[in-house]
C-alpha cells in the first residue's frame, strides 16, 4: 500500500469515528469505542490548568516537547495532553507518522526528554 493511500485510509477511519461519535452524542447515547482504542490516560489536565503551569514555568511549552519528538517520530501531531506522571508531569503526544502509523510518545514536561513510546 502506498504512503498516500495509507494516510487516506487512516484519515477516512478517523473521520468515520468522529462522525459516529457525533451521531451517538446527538442521540443522547455514549459513543461506542473500539476495545483497542480505549486507553484512557488518567490524570490529564484541562487546557486552563495546562496554561497556568506553563505560565508559572512549572512545565515546558508544548513546542519544546514537540522538538524532542520530531527527530524520533516525524509526522503530524494529532493530539497533545499534559498529564500527571508520578511526581511530575508529562506530555502525551499522539503522532500520525508519514508512513500512516500512529505513535503515542511520552515526553517529560519538565526536562523535555522522551521517556516512552508505543
């Protein structure tokens, strides 16, 4: 399968999931999530909480975390969350690679170093 075809397939799948979730929400139902897609990261912060920590200098800006990831996992950032990790914080970044592969990368939000990838 060519690279552009793989990316198109992933885009169609993501769009289909978004449409299905929107329809379920309109009908007052909980959206159905595939078992392999349910991997909730507990303890993630709201955008308001994230901004406050960045402004205080407690954690690095998202751009710094992205610089750490770009060399290891080139692609498009799909989702970024700032979450509690042990005694500190970590950015959980979901990246759609140029090869169509989705990778979740965990970056220490204080040091800016990659601490996990799957």
